[in-house]
C-alpha cells in the first residue's frame, strides 16, 4: 500500500542512518520499526500482581465479642446510644402522626 507519511526530522534522520548501517532500504526499516512500535503501543502492559501479606490479629483480651452494644460502647463511647442513625419505633410513630394530622388524602391540603 502506498501512502504519504510525514516524519519528524529527527525520526527520519535516525531511520536513514539505520538503513545505511544495516544495508536495507529505508522503506523496510520504517515498516519494521512501525510493526515493533505498533505491537508495543497496542498491547496493554501486563498488570503486576498485588498481594497483601497476612498477619494474625487475634482477639483483644477483655472484650466480649458476643456483646455488640458493649463493643460499640468501647469503640465509640457511650454516646453511640443516643446518636443512632436508625429510627426507633417511637420516632417513626411521631413522624407518621405529624404527616397525617390536618391533611386530606387529596394532595395534603388541610381539611
């Protein structure tokens, strides 16, 4: 196939020197270099395998792993009891009663 290709001057000079040194035609040197370069560019690099080194962590003395509330109290302090992100049944009842008081089923307008 014949095509026009613009080469940078440094690339053309290096290819001409290589062709003269090898005693091969300029076209053959360019084709060989493009084959090698395209294979390199189009083939993704192989990923290096990553592996962690395991360590025995064991269990800490003095902790009861069957008592979740006790573990939370040790890890987060006693404040975890009041700052729970899960709604309680009491707070859910208050929310439901607030939403239904004074509104009709036709769009939330007061009766």
